[in-house]
């Protein structure tokens, strides 16, 4: 069975970081390129499910859409 995940990929000065939405637990991938980070997080997701079982998928509502917003917040 193939399950689709929405994955956030962030570009940082020193590389890329990727993480899935709608998965119980913490699962992160990284790489020097977008493709490397995406490949790494896909591997991490598979390992996470193999390690913790299908329970990490149960009860999670599917993420229909994901948005990125920016907001200015005062910091003292």
C-alpha cells in the first residue's frame, strides 16, 4: 500500500530540511539539495513506520492542504 504524505521542505543557508505532515512522532530529513532532503525524509518516514508500526498512522486526519504564512511578531 502506498500512502501519500505532504512534506515541507525548508531551504536554509547550510542546506535543506524536510519533514512530513500528519505523522505521529518526529521525522526529519536533511540534505545539501532539495532532492537529497526529500529522499532522506522519505527514507526516514519508512524507517519510522517500520520501527513504530502502523500506529503512527492511526487516528491522524489527512492533511488536505498546507499553507505557509509569514507574520511579524514583536520580540523583546
